[in-house]
C-alpha cells in the first residue's frame, strides 16, 4: 500500500502542497479555517508525518541510541527508564540495541546507530569488549558518546557510574566486621573497569583488616548464575563468606552452598551486587549493593543531551553516583 503524502492531501483539497505543509506545521501564514480542513483531510486519508525526514532537514534526528548488554536484567531496564524519562522531556526518541555480551554484536549495533544518524549514543560495554577501537568512529563523526556503568579503563571517555571500589570495600568490610575472615570474591572480567574496581575494593578491605588476599579465593567469570554455582564448589569448605560482583552469581553460589548443607548466613555469609528484584525473594533474602540505576540513566542522558548541544561539554568527565549497602538475611549482624 502506497503511503499518503502531503501531495495527496493537496490534490484532494485542490490547494498547493506548500500550503498543506505550512498548515501541518501550524504556520501563521495559513488561516485557521484552512488548517482545520487540512488536518481533517489528513486524518481522513490516514496521513502520518515523516518525522525523521523533517528532523534530518534540520540536521538533527532527535534520536539517541542506547547500547546495553541485555535489556532483560532489572538494572539495565531501570537505567533505560531513566534515559527515556529525560529524553522524552527534551523531545528525543530512544533507539535501544543489545550486545548480548558479544563484541561483534556491539560493533554492529554502533554501526547501525551511526547509519540511522542518531544524535548521540549511550553505551555500557559487553563482557567481550577489551578496547575502544570500534567506538572511535563516533569521535571521527563528532557524535557524542557517554558510557554508563561499564566503561573501559583509561581517561578518554565520559562516563556515569557509582564508586564501585568504595561499594565493594563497604560490602567486604561488613563481612569482616560481622566476623568473617575467609572471604571469597566472585569477580567479573577484568578488562571492564567496574569489575577491576570491585576487586580492588575487596582487596583493600582485607588488607586493612590484616587478612591475606588469597588468589584461590578470587574467581573470575562472566558472572552468570551457573558460574556462581560451579565456581564456588572447589573452595566451599574453605570459606566463611562470599562477596559477588553481581546478584546472579551470588544466587548461584547460594544454591550450591545450600545443596551441600551449608547454613546461610550461619556457616557462610553472602553479599551480591546490583539489587536485582529476585534478591528479595531468595531464601534467605540476599544482601546486596543498590546502584541508583534510574538516576544513572537520567544523569547519563542529560550529559549526552548537553554534549549534543556542545560536543566539548563534559568531555572525558567521570560522574559517580551514590550507592547503598542493603543488608538482608544472607549476612550476619555485626559483632559487638
């Protein structure tokens, strides 16, 4: 079926196409009576404006792209909610792409968003991303880029996150203060800065408490639930606590430890990261870190909109939002 155009409306009303265009754009050069006729005929014929074409004539698409590892996770869906809230308030639309933790999909998503001529991009990198070469096309095209949550090590990027090192330090210190001394860490891939920071926070808390940092207690993986279940098995009888870099791996570890008769938190305490909704429904409920996800989306989107207006604004700026340690049933109370 052929799309209805302004020429079809003009032909039907026996007026010029330019008059129809002005009427649809609420121009003062067209009378109210003519506007009413044009709008009524447009509705009757089923005309829909090509907003993208109109915006591109102004050299703006009024669209921002968002690249996330997965939409299904509560954290990223909350971030997207914050992004869409600010984008909508400012007249922008949002295109969302998933990398599914794959570098090649991330590259293809960026290429597609550039091809669609979005005005800027928000990104949280995949587990496979080890360098930012594929993001350099954005800089060459003067297309603003703001990272959120996951970003690459180095100073040459604008990013919004929490203080991951301090958050991990606080979680580990709580375990120490509650009497734990043999604490395992389920770490993420160390090419991603947030996981490097979380490992550093874990180490710092142990070192301050004069507890040895043992390599066999640090387990690196993609942090899926099954990773937690499998990777904790070799050390299950040698630890009294687990600090995980996300909730999924923490829940996997909890399932295995319970399956071999460990009492949580009496035998082993567990703290996760991200405050996924499921963490409130495990047995026992999971202590975790809340990452201010909706506010992260809002802040990242506002930074991007500022950079769209002025590319050099906030260049290479890092913003850290507050996080909070949420204590639930998987950890013991503090020792007196």
